[in-house]
C-alpha cells in the first residue's frame, strides 16, 4: 500500500500564498484570455453586418486563444520549477483550459459557420458539433486529472511527470 504525499509545512499563511501566487497567476491569465476570446466572438457576432469589424474581433479572439496557450505552457512549468504543484492548481488549470480551449473555440466555430440566413437544421447541427467538441475537451481534462492525481493508488509515476498521453487541449483548439 502506498502512502499519501506529505503535506508541505509553511511558516506562515503569507508564505504559502506567495508560493502559489505565480503559477496561479499564469492560470488566471489563461482563463482571462479565454474569457476575452469569448467576449470578442460575441462582439464579432454583433458586428456581423460590418465584415471588417467582425474580422477584427475574430482575429483578436484567435490572438487571445494563442496567448492562453502561452500562459498554459508556463503555469505548470513554473509550478514544477518552484516545486509548488498542487491539486488546486491542477483543477484550476483544467477549468481555465476548458474556458480557453473548449468554450472559446466552440463558440467561435458556431459564430463563423452559422450565418443569419442559416436554416434551423444547420444551426442545430453546428451547435451540436460544437458541444461535442466542448464535451470531448472537458472529458479529456477531467480524465487527465484523475490519471495524474497522486492520491489515487498507482498514479505516483504519472503524477511525477511520466509520459503525456493524448492530445493536449490547447493543440485541439488550434
């Protein structure tokens, strides 16, 4: 039987907060970029009568998704480099990834495909396909969290940075 990981001891709450601040700031940046991508998709939809204005918003949305990829790249690396990985950080990262690489691309795809003159069937199929993409992204992230949780027996090697399995959500969004 394996023993659970030892909890780190901190000299004060301030020390604990300072340690976790940096990686979670990158995760918050990831989530903010996803939110701003969604905002720009909605603004593009509202300006769809002006193709130039709409294109600017979609380009900004793509830029925010790409910047979310950069933030996502650094949050885990910073946590590992500072030896401050946490279950909270892993869950927070997955939620941010779902926003940035699940909801934002799915919404963008719907808004780009569905035109005002689209039939109800086209709209329904488009929203359904976008939801299936979002569902796959969410399930993939939840499964990853379970497979790498160090508290689950047998996951010690995976949690310690074993081989990556599957397609990362940021790659699927691109």
